[in-house]
């Protein structure tokens, strides 16, 4: 068949057709025409057909064509090796290399480069080493093309030692060699080695490209010591290389300065660009909103001003623009501005973006606009795990813990796979509700999902078990963790402190110091709480001094309240009052309320009256102070003063928060209020309670344990009802864990001690102050709470 004009030959005609192919179907049609009209096609034409199949994503028809070709050379096999590599089919790529070697076609440097690229993409280190050995046998490993591929392969597989050895023995190096090694060290996080190689590269006069400089800038974006000097030096290299107008590099440098907290430098670099594009604006806006930056309203305003500039310049905002601006509104508390941005999101049809949707949910939840947050969630056309996580964490933040658990189960029902942050948020909800059984189920789910190896997951588990009253399980989970950060140590210390295990808490603190983990404010709060609950006055005061002297931490109101409680527990009420007077928190009612509780315990009525009056001046509408004073008068037999206190509450419109107790059983969580008869097993509960009370009458004395007045009250308190239900359903060996939203009263405390003895059961009661472990007629708090 003669070639159609103006082509000099059939090969030229078919080559023209193959170059014009845009799909596998077109290539297959040309292939069929060649097979029918040009059976004597040259090897070059067949290789071009093979290249067309590979280019259009068809390694399978390319493999068939290779098998049918009467003659093949290295180019034929290289095309298929590279095609398999790009498709992520590393085993087939290596199999084709081996086949080429067996065919004796003379594999070349391109063959090995393609095979090594396949090993790099798949992370197959062992196969990569085998290819390296074959390249050595064929005498091709020392050439710059193959050695660069080896450096890249080893670095991407995490073997920087091997990559450096290949680099050092290479007979020839070019810019790609140096850039590959630098990028490898950046990927491995080996900052010091990267700096050394980068310096050697500069001294050797090697050229810099935007890829290598981008990698170095990324490495300099951390907050480590000395990285600022390196960052500025790299910035200088960018300018010297004439790449300071490169959009990618300028954006990377702005991001680098912002991550290091150098917002002034980032802003100066941004303003030095004559015509910044939307990518640079996005980077600068995001820089103002980083969590590493202590953001205030001024910084947030800068981010919002930049957004206004984007609009005034007529630029098209992207999804990254909106997600960053919404974060600025969220961090600064600009709800109204955020609502306007929400309108812009709808205008530009970005409401379906997952990150923008989660940012809007965060904005509304953080502002307390729960209905708007739920409405935003429901109006979203699709829900991914990012959106569900925002909803769950928002509910936890707003103390809608049961709703958070419900949403988590809904996400599972929707077929979504929760991530680490979702599970951590749900564990916090379980901790707040003290539902250990649900927490155990979520922990099992996390283990099956492979999240249990993460420190943040272990921290959440420790916190959940601690808040659920199971100190032993919390300790076991802590010891099972592979690594501990400051949050881990603080959690286990606070756990033992809240449960009254003061010496154990201090022992963990000593271990933490030995492990070279620097304690923070939360750690010392746990330590001071342990000293307070354990009556370790001297140790507590010493740790309070150490906090500022050795670690430079400024005490907060919570730390100072612990010291007041510590002194009050020891009966040093005058010292506690003097400490408050000399404190910067002397106008805070919280710290005075701690002293008032101590006055009640030590029956210092005169001082208690003065302290109560001071609290009521500072905080006249909170019921806790009135209740403590009322009980103090009752304990002292001052019934008229107690009655006046109750009348004062009515006069000022102060209402006591209703007491609520709950217990988790196999069939779910059961909650009670005082005198509650709404429970389905109400009759059995009251019968069981009466049985227990009749038995403890033999242990109690009218003068010391339970008075007539207390006898009348104890039948209706919520924690007693919860304990009675636990006695009915839980086996003898299981502790009864009850949670309460208010401080346990003296009546119930005395009753719980006696029930634990008469029933031979362990009762664990959590109130807002601490955990009470009742065993054999005594409590872990030693009657001080």
C-alpha cells in the first residue's frame, strides 16, 4: 500500500497519526490499521505505538504489543517499565526489567532509572536494593543519571544513610544530585544534615532551582532554635539566585516566617511584591491565623483587611481564602463578620467545601450559636469526616456530651471512618459523662482502627478512665503507651490527685522530671491538688515555689486556690486568709470560696461569716457560697441564722442548682434528682434503699453519724438512689461508680461510709471537687472535701 500524500512513507504517515492520538481507542484503531496495511512496520514505528499506549494509560495493551513485536530493543522495554512505574505497578515494572535482561537487549541507564522510580513510588526498599545491585553488575551505578535515581529512591524509602553513601561514591554529580540529597534530608527531618549539605552545595557553586529551595524553606519552617538565622540565609540565597519573583518560593517564605511567629518579616516580604496574586494573599491571611501565633483582635483585623484587599483588587477568592478568613473570625470572636463571610461563601458557591463547612461550624459553636451551627451542618449537601468531627468537638466544647455521642454513632451509621481527632473528641465526651463502658467500646474501636499507638489517643483514654473513677485502668493505659508527652504525665498525675492518691501522684511527677519532660501549668495544678487532698502542706508549698523559681511558670487562680485549700485543710486559716490578701487574685470569689469551705470544716464561724460576706459582695448571685454558709450555721446549731441565709437567697433571687446523680449500667446511663420516682424501677430502688438504711442504723449513733434531721433527708438525695440501683444490678465484686454535679453533702457522705461497711461494697462517688472512694466505713478524702 503506497503512502498517502504528502507523506514519504507509511511509517511517516502512521507516526503522524499516533502523535495525534488522544485516547486508547484512537491508538487501538491506528494499531489495527498498521497490522492490516503495514505488516512490515519498522521497530521505530512499533516503539512509537508502544509509547502511545503507555502515554494514554494503557500498560495492558502495551504489554500485549511488546509480546507480539518480532524485534525489540532497550527502548521497547524502557517504555513499558516506565509505564508500570507511573501506574504504581512496581512488581510488574521490575518483572519487565528482569525480562529485558533475560532477552539480552542491553538494558541501559533509562531502564534502571525507571525501575528505581517504581521502587521509590511504592516504597519497596528491598526491591530497590536489588535493582541497585543489578546496576552495579552492569557497570551503570556510578553514572550521574542512575546515581541520582538511587539517591532519590533511598531518600524516599527513608534510608538517608544509603542515599548519602551513593552520593559520596558517585563519579559525577550535577545540580539534580545535590537537590535530591537536600530534599531527602528535608523529607527525613534531618535539619542539621540538610544545612551542611546546603552549605557544601553553595560553596561548590552548584545551581539552585525552585524545587530545592522550596524544600529547604519547608525545613526552615519549624520553630527550633537557630532556624531563624537559617531562614534569613535561605531568603538571601533566593534573592541571589534571582528567584525572588517566583510565586511558589515567595509564598513558601511568607509561610515560613509566619510559622516561626515572625509576622513582621512575613508582612514585609508580602508587601515587597508589586503584584501579589491570590495564592500570596491566602498564604499571608493563613499566616495571621496560625495556632502558633498568639492572635488578638489586631492580628485578626489584619487578616480581614487583607481579605478586603482581595475583593478590592477584583481577585477571585478561593476555598483556601475563605477557610483562613473564617478561622480569623473564629479566633478573634468576630461572629458578625463571620456571618458576612458566610454570605460570601454562598455567593461564590463554596458551601460544599469540607474545610469551609467545618470552619463555619466551629465559628458558630465557639460563639455559642448552637442552632446556627446545626443549621449549617444540616444544610451542607455532603458530610465528610472533617465536618462530623467539627460537630462532635463543638458539642463537647458546649457540654452537649450526649449529643456528641449521638452524632458519633450517626457518622458510623453513615459509613464514615472516624479519624484520630474524632475519636479523641468522643473520648472527652465519655470522660465528662463518666461513662466508662462507652469509653471502653470506643477505645476498642480505636485499637481496631490502629489509632491506639498515637500518644493523643492514649492521653484521651487516661483522662476518660480517670474521670470515670477507674484509677487502676487509667494507670494501666498510661503504662501501655509507647511514648509520653507533657499531657500524658499531667493526666496521670491529676488522675491520682483527684482520687486522693497523693504519694502516687508525686511519684509520677518525679518520674516525669527524670524523663526530662518539662512540666506545665496543668502538671503543677495536679501536683498541688495532690498535696492538698493528701494534707502534704510543706511539700505543696515547696512545689508552689518551684513552679515559678525553676520553671518560670506564673501561678493562676487555680494554683492559688489549691494553696488556700492546702493551708485550710491543715487548719491554718489565718495563713490562708493572708495568702489571699497578698495574692493578685484577692478580688476573685473562687479563691475566697475555698477558704469558706475550710472555715466550715474547722467550724470557724466568725471567720466564715466575714468570708461569706466578702464573697457575696463579689458574686451576689451564685448559690454555692450561700449553701456553704447555710450548712455552716446548721452545723453550729444557729438555726435562725441559717433561716436568714435562706431568706436572703430568696430575696436576691438566688436559686440553688438542682442536684443530679447518674450511674452507668449495662443497660445504659440512669440519672436521678432528689426524690425522683420517675425511674421504671423506682419501687425496687426505694425498697433497696430502705433495707440499706435499716442496716446502717445499727452502725450509726444519733450523736455522731446521723441525726434525726439527717435521717429525714437521706431517703431522697439523688446519689443514694443511684447507689441503690447499682446495688440491685451490679455483682458483689464490682465497685459502684456514681457521678454527681454538686458537692456531696455531709449527710450523704456519712451514709455512704456506713453503707460501704454494712454492704461490704466499694462505692466510688465523683463530685465537682474530687473522687470519694468509700471502703469498709471510711473515705479516701479523710472526711475533708
